[in-house]
């Protein structure tokens, strides 16, 4: 590719990102940006006038802000490409037009609805349609359809992503959002192209995430941001593909059967084992945090390294979360031929950096045409991409092992000389130390990460992790050549932002972070920590089956993007805004569709209830989108790998929860070895807190009260009831007496005169206590309430 062709590629990408900026300006009533080029730019609709007049606003705005665009590009070309996508005359303009149609055309279903869209525009009805929350529209066949919720016209920050049932949309609200957008757009001036694109993406996502790209019928669930991103991706792919095939013509661009796209999966394998496999509890909190961050950062670095290798922009990242990414590339022979070499290089890097503890899987790639991206074929394409990823997993690290052999001689020699690192047990210790260089660097990163204001990345060459990532705790200058610097969690004008979930409590009157021992000491009653692991149920089914014939690549990407934002940026906001969680909750990982936290055990129980409420809120209580979780308690001195294993077992038990018919229903939580629904868990936690008050009263000689022995006896009865329910052949004869035992011990130990307040009513304490065992199912569940109360009474000495 010549220098001029490369410059045009950048102009096409930029124009594609900004081609619909006029929709925002038009809805905000910014007529000062409306150019007088209707005859040249707008189609004529049924002889009634010019349609698609948003392009006039695109033309006028970009002309007014041309000084903001990166130097070295032909600004007039960018403006022309962006403004002519509905009335194209050159091949380059047709690239934007065709990419726009691939992006939006695959989401629109018939000509009648397209006409209605034009009518809406002519009659200015686009102000009336709020952005639908796509998570509230998901529907799996076994559940009832859900009521739709909406996103308010607000920047993407704080709790905006949770949505609302009643969204008010007006030109005034659009205008208010526009003023903030315009101010931040101006701050991009002076950035080089490679810095400009990620910073532009941040600004567009911040303000366009809540703006529907289309405002008719059911199509208001794809954001203007997502439409712009996929248009930029498809435009770059079309340009490079047809240019390198020497067939860049309008006719070829419209050929829907050419396999012009290549979808490439990337996946880090062994994530959880790597994160939790620590050989000592010393500095474990820092290492957990830094390892989790390292894997997220490596996924980003590898994705961008692949794109840099092919001279493509970050616009081509379709999704990226949870150590996985999906790229859309031009399906050229050069790229296909280079992928095996990239695989070998990346696999070798991981082999040498992680000595087999982690593996990286890059798929062969799935070819796709414009027709494959259409609404009728996209589910088949998504499934095929998944099969390609699964096939690549069967050949994990083969190329690197073939090239380098299965024995790492240098590592073996150093291990023989110095011994294994006391922290990871994989790498050799440094000379005269008990730690390897990798763990030493990660401990520093873990310390600095929660204070980070900016993070700098360089992706032009694969090097040791610490040479590709630099954490800044102040506004220091970039230290890597050709790097991109991101702000962390807090938007700053002129910078791209990355949203990280890593929050960790600090010690009182100190900048030092609390250790797991500190968190245990902060617990109520027993000095324990707890781990909470959770993830979204049936995610694969949701992504392939929950949208029916509405499925499109834009919706696929939007679903992934919203879930990741919820589990990363919103999660961090949620924790820091709650005083209890801020002081007692430590993030191990959170992003994509899952999370893992460690904290003071009682705070973790409260967190579970409150976080689940937010999951309900973001989906508007959609029964098709549910969460399962597991909680395990432990001493802070127990190896974190063991705690994580027990938490994973609890999570799996929740995911295997069955209903009365024996059907797996998930949507549950396991705590104290007992699996219950979320509603039951919240109720049992409240009962546990009530039992705690009654136990406290007993120790303080107050009434009403319950003795520890009486409450503890409930665990024995619950175990008896469970053995009978399971038909356990080892059941004891006394197990069958659990009902009469409950009646007897409550009559003997609780006065019939004692009352408590329950649900704002005065009730008999004896009757209330007996409700814990009103059926075999209820007394088994009561272990959560009883165990919670008993743990509050045991304080380690």
C-alpha cells in the first residue's frame, strides 16, 4: 500500500466514524450547522422534498470543526466522504455508503419500515423515540417477554447505564447533551491520528451510547455509537480488501457475495488457574489484582498488536472482554498468510512469559460476505465464528511447541541454580532473592493500580509486560515512544478512557491498602473473609437466540459492550459509592459477564443482595437475563487457590439448581452449602440479621432473646431433614423426629408471651421461629439464616 493509499484509508475510517454526527446535531436543533448543500447531498423522496437531511448537519459541523481533525489528512476529503453516504458519486464515497448499509441495513427488515423512517425524519418525529435498553428486550423461549426499559440522554458515567422505565426525550435534552459533546470534541484538536481515533471513540461512546441510530418501529435499540463503530470497521475492511484485490469499484463494493471480511477470535486460556495459583498468602491481594489486570491488558495489547501488524485501526475490535476478543479484518491473502506466523509469534511469547501456565489461542478466522452479515444469516455467521474458536482450542500452543520444543532449557537451568519463586512457584528466583522478576513487577503494579490516574500502553512489539504497560499516579508525560495514554475510570478531555473495576479498601489514616487479614478483622463476629463469584447464566444462548429475527452484528456488539460496561465501570462506581463496600470489598476481577470479590464476610453477603438488585435493574427484571453466584467463607490464612476452588464449586452448585420438575433453572445463589433463589436469599439474610439481634439480646440479658444452643440446634434439624429428603441410606432414626423436635424445643425455650416486629407487624417469637422449619425445604434453606447469625457471635480472640 502506497503512502497516499494509507492516508486515504485513515480518511475513510475517520469519515465513517463521523458520518452520522449530523443526526445528533439535527435532533439537538443545531441549525447553525445545517449546510445549504441539499441538492448535492440529499436524496429526493417521492417528490416531496429532500430526505436524509442529517447529512447537511454532518457537512456543516465538520466544516466548522475541521481544525479539530488530525493533521496530515485531507480534511475536505473526510467531509465529502462523511456527507455523501446517501448520495454517493465516487468509489471512495460508496465505501462509506456501503459500510453504512451493511451496519444499519442488516438491522432493518423491509422497505416499508425504511419508508416509515424517512417519514419520521420529514415530520421531525425522531425526537420522540428514546434509546431502548437492549438487555431489557432479550427473550428466551422458556420465559415471558419483558417490559422494555430505556436509557436517558446522559453521558455514560455513574449509574446512567442502569436505564429507566420512563425516559423523557426532547429537543432540549438533546441540546444539553450536545453542548457537553461539542465542548469535549474540541479538546481532540492537536492529536495525531493514532491518538485521535481512540480518544474520539471515548468521546463518541460517552455521548452517543444513549442515542438511537434509528428511530422507527423496534429499531431504537442500537446506539449511534455502535452504528458508527461498526460502519468504521466495515469501511476500513472494504477499502483494504478491494484495494489489495485491485478491484476497488462501485460495482464490486455492492457485490454482497464476496468474502471480504475475516472474523478472528483471540482467547487467553487458563485465566482463573493463573490468577489464583499463589504459593503464599504474602502480598496475595496485590498479586491477585495485578494478575487480573495483566490478563485484561494482554488481551487488549494482543488485539491491538494484531491490528497494528495489518495497519488497521482499533475500530476493527468488535468485542473485547473477559480475556477474549473478536476482530473484523479485511479477508486479503496477505492477512490470511500472515495469521499462522502471528499465531506462532504470540504463542511463543506466552510460552516464554508464562512457561505454559497461560496459553493464547488465535483462531484461523471465519470468512464472511456482506450477505452473511445480513439479518437473515448473521446467527449462522456468529455460530460459525464460535465453531472456529472452539476448533482453535483443540490445537492450543501447538505451533509454539513445534518451534521451541516442550522443554524450556533456560528456565530449567535457572530453576536448578536458584530454585522456584516462593510466590508463583513457576519462574526461578532472582539471584539472592526469594522472588522472580515477574512477581516482583506484578506486586508493584498491584500496589499502584488502585491509585492509577493514567495507564500507558505500547503495542508495536511484544515485550515483557512491564515494558508494554506503565502506570501513572499523576499527570506525568508518556514514557514510551509511540504509546497511547489512557485515563482510568475518570473521563478527562482529550484522552481515551479505560474502565477498570479494581477497587481496594485503604487502612484508616493511611494510604496503605488493607490486607486480607485486615478484612477478616473488620468482619462482624468471626474473623473471616468471604469470596463471591458470579456470572450471567446462559450467556451463549443469550447471544445467539434471545433476539430472534432482530439479531444483527451491531446488536451482538452492543449487548457485549453494555454488559462489560456494567461489570467494569458501573461495578467500580457501585462499590465506591457504598461506604460499607468501599471499606470492606476487594475486587479480584470483574468484566464481561462475571466477577469475583473478596471481603469481610458479612459485607460480602450484603454485597450479593445489592449487586443482584442492580442486575435486575439493568435488564428491567428480564427473566431471560439472570445471575448465579456462590459464596464461601474462609480464614484469611488459607491459600487463595483453595478459597477460589470452593467458591467455584458453590457457583456450579447454584447453576445446577433445579425446580420442582427437576429442570435446571439456575438464577440462584449458594451460601453455607445451601442453594436458594435470590428472593429466598434476601429473605434469609434478613432473618439471619433478626436472629443476630435475638442472640445479642440473650448475651445482654434482654428480651426477647434466643440462646445460641437453640439456634445451633436448627442446623442439626436441617441436616436431618435433608438426609430424609434425599433418601440417604445413612439417615438416623432420630432424623425422622425433626418436626416434633422443633416443636418441643421451641415450646420449651421460647415463652409464648415473647413477641417481635416482623414485616411491620407484632408476631409471636415462637411462631416466627417455627416458620424457619415449616417444611423440609424451608428448614434446609434456614441454614443460611442460622449460619449467618451464629457467625456474627463468634469473635476470634
